[in-house]
């Protein structure tokens, strides 16, 4: 069994910052790509940023220059540093990871999400 647990969400004023974390635990041999998604009320879930096992990153145009994805492979953890937050960043943020088990099977796992609210 593998679990992804997000943390770090909360209420922040416009222009503020938050750092989200997502820790993977369980039967893990290796973690490949990791990513953050978000889903705002009444909207579909969309990709925010991705990071490969080698550290290459990509992000949505709407967050470029404001959000930074990173990972700590020793801790099986991915982070999302969010700066200059805007009300339109309000959403539930989910992490996703492609994880290989010791028996060689790779699967996609999702966390349960953490709510970020940007409001004055």
C-alpha cells in the first residue's frame, strides 16, 4: 500500500505565500514523476506543475514565475512553493506520483488534497 499525504494548505491574503508538501509512504521502490494539480469550485481539475525523477520541471502558464515545484528524493516528498498568491489560486490542491513497488509494478497515486484559500 502506498499513501500520499498533502499538507500546508490554509487561508492566506492576496500577495501572500504558502508552501505545500506531499509525502509518499508505504511499499515504495522508486518514485518517478510527481505533480501538483488543483481543482477550483465548479471547475475541472487541472495541472499546476510537474517534476521528473531527475528534477526537470514544468508548470502551467497561469503560475509561471509565482509557483515552484521541487522534491526531496530522500524524504519521498514533493513541494509546491506558492508566492504572490491571487484569489483565483483558490482551490483544492492534489499531488500525484507514479510509484514503482519492490515487485516492479508502477502505478499512479493521488493524495486526498489540501485546501488553499486566497482571500482578504
